[in-house]
C-alpha cells in the first residue's frame, strides 16, 4: 500500500473527516515516528511491530561503474521488527 492508498482507505472509513484532516493525521503520524527515530528513540505499535535504528560501521565500497574504491561513512539506518501478531498473520498455516 502506498501513501495515497492509505489516505483513501482512511477517508473511506472515516467519512466525517475532510480529506485535509485525514492527510494531516497521516502526516503527523509519520512525522512523529521519523522524529523519534532521528532523536535516537524507538517507536512500538502493539500488535504491529517496533521501529528503531541501527548503527552501520564505515567501510570500503566500490563504484560499480569505474571499480574505484570509495569510503562509505558510518551511518544510522532504520530498522523494523514485526510484532508477534504480525508474524502470526503472515505465517498462517
């Protein structure tokens, strides 16, 4: 599902809200998650999963076009760990 599909689904389920209100809710939700992760925090949505960040060490990489060695700096990357209920829904036997 992409963002526009999410907006349409939420608007359909909440006809009392204007489209601008639904968009504001979705923007706020994603902005808060991104800000918490940028601050080094963790976001847990019970039954869905948890968002956090992980540190990646710097390393030597290669430019695929030229084969030249380049330095790739250390960085933080987002990480998602699905919750127990999410895993159960994905692995129905």
